[in-house]
C-alpha cells in the first residue's frame, strides 16, 4: 500500500505547499481505531516483514554492510519522487529537528540494519523474523523512560503479550544462536531509538525523512562494506537487493513514519509487530524451514496483544502550548483551526502551520500534539 499523493492547485494554498494524502479516506487522530495511520502502519509491517527472508537469500553473495547499503540506498530512490513537496524550510533549519533526524539516521539507518544482517547471516530467517518482536518492547520502554509517552495498563499488557508471543515462537531454537540473537536484539534497540526520534521529527515529510535515512546511511554502509572487501556480485543480485530496498525499506519506512507521527511510537510499533508473521510465512515457503507447533501456539498471544492495543482509550483534560510545525493533518480534529477557503475539513493534507494555546479534554494518543506529562 503506497499513499496516493495529490497536488492541490489552489491559489490560496500555494504558499503552504499543500499535499493531500488519501483525500478520500477519513481518519481521526483522537481515536485509535481502524484509520489511515493504522492502515499505513500495518502496510509498513507487511512490506518490512518480507525483507527478512529475502535478505537471507541475498546474504549468500553480499556482505552485511554492502547489502545494508544497497537496501537503504534504493529505499532513498523509492522515496525520491515524493520528497520534493511539503515540509517546512524554516523548521528544517531548526538545530533540534536536525539533531533528531541525525540520530534517527545513525541508529535506524546505519547501525540497526547491519546488526540485523549479521544475525541473519548465521540464523534461520524464521528465527530472526520472530526475534524482531523485541523491537516492540524496546520502543515502549524507551518511549516511557526517555520520551514521556504514557503507558496505560492495556498498552503494557499488549506489549507483554506480543513479547510472550515472540518468546514462544523462538522457543524451538533453544540455546542456539545466542550471538545471532544478540545482534538482532541490538538492532531492535537501535530501531526503538529511531522509532521514538522519528515520531518527534517536525518540518520533514515522511518521504524527506526516508530520503535522508536512505541516502546517508546507505552510502556510509556501502562504502564501509566495499572498504572491508565485501565486493558487489553480478547485476542480477544487485538488482534484487535494490528491489527489496525500494519496497521493503523505502515504502515501508515512509508508511511507518506517517503512522508514528499520528499514533505515537509505542502504538505504531505494536502494529508494526505484525511484520514477523509475513517473514515467517516466507521463510517456511521459500526456505522450506520446518513449521514448529510452538510457533502456531504463539499466534493467539500476538492477536490478543494487538486487540488490547487497538482498544486502548486514554482521555483527560490537557493543555497545548503555542507551536509551529509541519505534518499531515485534517481540520475536523479539534486542533487544526486554520482555514483554507474551498478545502473540505475532512481532507488530509500537509503544510507548515501554527497552533494557538488550547486546553480541552478528549480521547488521544501520544502523537505530535500530545507529548504532555502524566
């Protein structure tokens, strides 16, 4: 699922560089139910889940640094056509926004994929796919300890169930592959940092953030791989890596960023926890890995965790300070009261805008507008 992008040619909107995303689909940021950000997070999970077994096949002829570089560079190519519109030049010059994006690039685009591929090189694709559930727990703990996100009992229970499902799924491996498991766990921690930082980035559209991650991290990893003697194989293998990068990294990252900015890092990451399922299925079919009964037994845990996450409700009186930022939004959510003549309130669009101070009470999630203390 790739978000459709429409340019709105209205004289009154020209300075705002409006970009409408899925204008015909409604979503509400005040209720965490089936909505455009939820669908985007699920689509991101499906695309990324496919990358694990596909990357396993590519590792037979590509080193981990070289493969990580190719995957992320082509992820940047996939985001390039959508990166020239929207965003805020003024906010992009903000040192804080640059630091947030810079650290997200380092941890999420540079370190994490290399650690994942190091683990994948010595462990079955199904096992690595299942260990990736650790990212949910890492994201939630980091969001709670470092980024002030609220964790209610239902969300904690959801995270615990997802983690339990991952443990049950990985149980057939026993004590084998501790080194590979450590690599994957390290990758999950790095992606947890990236997830929380990305949810705070303002002034950059999802496509621009994806382009920065892919271009910078991809180039650095490719240069490191070549300098370490990891040579490029034939055109077919390189083309395969580029194809996986465009779909499973480029499209997936853009969709995840869109979801995280509207749902918060923890909730979007819990949805992203569905990614291992597709990875396991492909590992079973492509690599003929044996299906373990314990893996099937873990499915109810994951499903229950997603249910508790989707039905979580958080509501209280809270205050919004004056602020300026850029992100996708609508004008029927109680937060965006500025007016665009001729633009329906339900149309989702992206541009730089300002907020006046506001105090009110409504159900909400820790998105860009709700980072308050509890």
